[in-house]
C-alpha cells in the first residue's frame, strides 16, 4: 500500500450508507428519533497545529506523518472535509451510574468515515472535540488539551500493554480556548482546546442498541445488529436469531478478556457507563482513568463517583456484567427466547474467571499444574497488597526480579523480602504491618519451587507479563503541564517509553517510580472528573 497523507486517503462510509440517518441535519441540540446518526460537519478551529502523532498506528494505516500545519492537519482538526468523507455523529443512549439517561450520542465526536489499513481491514477515524452536533445537549462540542492528551497517551499505552483498546492517531491543538469547570466547583476557567483523532474498527457501543430498544425502533435495532454482524463479526454467518445469540456470547467473551486484562495491569476506567462500552470488547472513552498505586479495590479516580464508588477498581468485573445484562435486554427484542441470552452472561463469567486466573499465573511465573491451592494463593494476595499499601505495578515488577532467589530458596526470609516491600510500599517497612504479605511470600516461594523451569526462565517470563512502565496520572499531568506551556518534550519522552512498557529502559527508571508525595492530592494526579 502506498503511504499517503490523511487528506489524500480514500474514505469508505459503510455506517452512513447502510443505516438510516439524518442526511441534512443542523447542529441544533435536540432529540433525533428514528435515526442511527446525523450527518454533520466538524466546526473549523482557528489555528490547527499538530502536537503529537502515533507513528506506530500511522504505519499500520499507511499514513505519513504530516507537517505541523497543512492540509493533513486541517483534516485532523475538522477544518478540511475531503470529497470522500461523509462525517456523522452517532445516536445512542446509555445507563449512567446505573440510571437510564435517555438519548446521549456523539456530542463532541464526529466520525469522518473508514480508511483501509495495510492488512486490508477498515478503521474508522473519529475526531473528538470537533464541534457541535445534534447530541451536544448543553455543551459546546469541544475538548480541552488536558483530556485530549490523556486520551491520546492512554489509548496507545494500553495497546502496547496488550489491552484491547481503541487507538489514537493524532493530537491537534486548535489555537482556541475552551471554558471548563474542572471539578464542577463553580470555578470555570479558560483552557487550551484540542482535537484527538481516535481510531477503531467501529465506535458502536452498548448504548446504540439500548437507544433503539428504549425508543421501540425495532427495525433500526435489527439493522444496527445486522450491520455489526456483517462488518465486524462475519465469521458468525449471516444474521439470524441463532446468530444473534452466538454474537452476544462473543461480545460477552471479548468483554471478559478486556476486563481481565484491566484487572491484571491495575487499570481503573472510572466511567463504565453502558455508553462507554464497546460492542467489540475494547476499551473506549478514556476519561478519569487511573492505575492502582496504593493497592485499594475501592479506589476510583473519578470525583463524580466518590459517593457510590460504583466504578472502583474492584467493582469493574461486576459492572461489566451488569452492562452486558442491559445490552441483553435490548437484544432480547430480536430473539424469541430472551432468556437464551443468559448463556452469554455465563460465557462472560466463565471467560473472566479463566482468563484472569491464567494471566495471574503468568504474572507470578507459575504454570497451570492443577495445583488446588493456586486460586487461594491468588485471591489471598489482594488483601495482602492492600494491607501493605503496595504499588501494584512495582510489586509485580520487583517480584519478577526476586523470583530467581525464591526458586533457589536462598532469599525466602523476612529480611530478604524487605527490599521488595520498601521498593513498592507507600507506608514503607518500618511504619506498616507486613506480616500478611510476608506469610504470603513464603507460600509463594514454596509454590514457585514446584515449577520445573529454571530460575532465569521464570524471571524472563514474569518480566514479559509484568510491565515496568504504565501511564501513571502524575506522569500524564506533567506531560499536560509541559504541553500547555508549549513544551512537548516530556510528552514525546512518555510516548516513546510507553511503546515498550515491558522493557527495562534503565535510562528511564524515573518514569517507573512510585507516585511522589507532591502528587498524592494534586488535581489531575490523584483525582479527576468527567470535565473535558
């Protein structure tokens, strides 16, 4: 495939051409019954300029890196709509914090269409922060630099961690300011605006189907389901009642794999509303996310959720199942026996359990020897990590280096474990009661010595399963502050390091450090909101 600039790419428009939508929509926020989308062009910005670019994704898409300004960046900002683009905003609803919210839709995201990648697959390009749509409600359709940069970085960081995710191609500054009240505290302030180009095979969510079902639009519901099956699940066969059931099971399976990977890297999404759940089982919509630093199953980075903690780290598996149940309720209109969809939820539970267990064994350097005590060993670790306030990422990475000594039975005493605990604990060796974790480490050492592989083989396998680098919120905040001041060097450094999160990269050890004390309560580092 010939490499080209995005403004020279030929776009396909299957969503627009195969589903019913408004073809002459204005941007006035309103209800849009009877349609799957509204055709709407992005709103141009004053001074579009490139801030960041994913060379990895661009290479896969066959796209050349553009200059800082020019036609390609104009297209990535929404200032240029080429003849093959048919921009649209999708209509969907959703349950937000467990309550049906009615019509939501793409209030500040506009899709340009799909382009063909080097492997022949098609990927939708969506501009987030590109202006008003009929679904903007009371908002302005724009996005601020801080949230756009966070989404750009995290999309690519998650991909390189091996977590199913949407991707991000570019981050473009707009040369305009956006007014936001960061913590909804009555203190709105002007912030720099930006547009992030998000990329996925599709951005269809659970909420697209919920919207059609809630509105009684059976034909639109069926058309949407058939579109997804034909374009994104063709291996299941032509749409039919039986295929709908098998499709839901596959959505459940993929969602379970995604959640298992979230839980084993310590990722907290923060806003698991049904409109933020992808029909492909990939991570979508990076808002107030975070990584566990002091291990706490009840931790959420989202200030909006501090009262309920509905979307806290430990709640994510159950919330995903609840969201799938809401999707099943919508899809039940397409099958004669709605209860048969329950098989999909069973598939979710079984896949989540099996995948999580397998991933945790990898993180611990263990093989499935059918050890009866392995589930308990894994389960007991959670409370030990919480009691010792261990940094999840640092604990597992340091455990990878400790394993050879445990295999040899030369470093399985409390004193030898002190270094591991001091390196990863937020309360240190002297101030905490680490008896539970020390007992667990002795059990783990005994189990590890049952493995047939050599110490170095175990160490290398653990290093491949336990990342050294994750996008900690304080790192993202430092990149944001640099970008807001016009310095992109820290952002570029982070991007490069996060491409190989499992590599040692000793020259970048500082980016693998525990959260510093100054970041404990700093906005953007410990707490975030949905304001973007």
